[in-house]
């Protein structure tokens, strides 16, 4: 039926397009307002890294849909690999760089699928104090649903930490937003050692853009009740990440 038609149209196991696969792609994930945007922008200053210009957003839904129309997991991964290699690879070719970087916070939902598509991919997870995350969501996009924000933060953090525990240190890297903006030169040096790239081309530009005023805003913006609610709900992961 539809699944068989789709498979015949875009996947032929005897004509696999493995040559199209991306080389060591970089995926930046994290909760909303956790610093994914600034980190991806800084990484994109590197002469060998092409920062895909917009959040793709649709990857999780694409994988969910694909799994409803394709019969086997191996076929899902093969089709997705070919599609993503073309989708991201076209932009990569236009930039004349060697590696693609894609940044969409909710891709944390499909880290497993992305790793199966690109076994040599590197995942960077940036995280931020949930109290400041709440403040940023309110200020930047007017999002005021505290309980929903807390639930989303816990959901994302728990998922990525659980998955990250099963990935080798050469594949998965975590960086604290507060540390990044407080000492970008040192933190980026460590991150680029993980990426096996030279950090020196981006440091001067990054240092011109560094701002620390967003750190600790919750102390003057949130009410005591809001701050306590966040700390109680997120205590387990705040402790694990060094916020309490």
C-alpha cells in the first residue's frame, strides 16, 4: 500500500546512496532558551563548519511519519539518511565547508535516530539553569506557563542525560551555558578539542559578542513562590547539573 509505494519510490536496497552521507555532522540540542542559538552561531564562525541557517523543527515529525509508512527500521534509517544528507548537504556544498551543523532544540527527541543515520555524528548538549530559562522564555517570547515550562525542561533534560550516558565521550558533549558565556575562550577550547577542530579562528569574534548579564536574572525577576516551585520540581537534575 502507501508504505510499499513510498519504499519503491525513494528506496532501493540495491542502489543505496551511502555516498551522500554527511561526514561528522554536528547536532546541537538543548531546551528552548538554553543557549543553543548563540552556541551554534559561534561554531558557525569556524571556516570548516557550516551552520544551517534555520531551525529545521520538522525532523522529529519526519521520523515519526516515516516509521508509519516504512516496514523495517533499517529502511527507515536508510531513507532518512539519504534525505537528510541531501537536505543538509545542499546547504553544506553552497558554503564550501567540510562539516554541517544543525541546531534545533527538540531534536533531542531523535538523537538515537540521528546517530543511527550518522554513526560519526557529534552531539552537543547545552543546558541552562531552569530558573533563568523561565525568565528568558517570558522576556523573549512572552511564554508564561510556569508548570508547562518546568515539565518541558525536565522532559528534555531527563531524555538527553539518559541517552548521553550510553554514548562514548567522542560522540556526546555537554556544556553549561553559564560557563560558556562567563569564560568562552576556555570552554570553547575544550569543546573544539572534542570536535577535533582548531578553535583559534573564532575566538576573537566570540569575545566581542560575549555577554553575561543574562546569568542569574531569576534572582530579581521571579517571585519566591515561582523560584521555589522550579527548584522543588527540578531538584534532581539541578543537583546533577550543579545548580544547587
